[in-house]
C-alpha cells in the first residue's frame, strides 16, 4: 500500500510566487526519487477553531497563509530509499533557502487505512 508524507506550513502571502517556484523545483526532486504524486495546496478556507486549527498549529501570522501539502509514495520502502537519496543530493542545500519558516512546519509519515477513488 502507498505511503504519504504530509506537511503543514505558514507562508508569508508576499512569498506566494517564490513558494510556488520553490515547490516546483524541489517537488520534481521527490518525483525523480520515487514519489508518484506531490500536491501543494494554498489555504483558501482555513477557519479559526475554538481549541485548535491549522493556523495555530503552525503559528501563522495575519499576513501568512497556511499551505497543506503531501507526497505520495508507492510504499514506505520506496519512500525511505527516496528520502535517503534526497538528503544526499547536491541540490538539497538550495532547498534550505525556503520562502517560509521551516521551524514552524509540522510533518509526518502516514500509512493509508482507507482510500477511495472516483
């Protein structure tokens, strides 16, 4: 079964174009090393919650939007091998020049338990 890496970040609205360019460049690296799909979603309807919400999770400021992203892999073994190669790739130092505060990113790996398709 597939494996998913999920991410939530806060990106300054002024950096939207820079974020999209950064994502296009480095998402292609994930694809090169075995990912089957990468999706980057700019927050459009991200309401404030009473106890918790996406904005609080990443300490988003008023001038920032929440970005929700995921990388789909065929399986965890492909993901682990791909991530190992990515971390050694000479392009990765450039990835550290992110147009957002990486310290506020939340992320994790997930094993799908239900998957429906049209």
